């Protein structure tokens, strides 16, 4: 997710919020492009269908433009919020 966030204009000094998968109605917030997800990223697992939905706010300004990605996981897979990270550090050679 780091490269997607960097492409949206975020950097290591940005105030990004990682939203936990147990946030109530997270799917509804994503679908409605909710301002509650401004400058946020995260993911949640729908274990009933084994689909991991990851999302970022792709607009660094003071509005939310939620971009989401879905990955179908193998049966019996699990996901923990600690499994998700976004690295925005720069490498200078």
C-alpha cells in the first residue's frame, strides 16, 4: 500500500491513520466514500467469502476519495491488522 499512498501524495511526514478491521460498519464507510476515512488506510477480512478488502484515501487534501482493492484468500486463511503496513520511507542511494 505504500506505493499507492506515495502516488496519492502522502509522505513519511503525513498524518495517516490506520483503521482497524473491527471498526463498526467499515465496509459501509468505504462504499460511501466517508469523510471519516480521510487520510486513512486499512483492511478487513470478510471470512464468510475469504475476501480481504484493502483501502486507502487516495486524496491527500481535506476530502476522502477511497480506493479499494480486493484479494481472494485461500480457504482457511486469516488476517490480522498487524499484517498490514504502509512504508512511506524514502531510500536514497
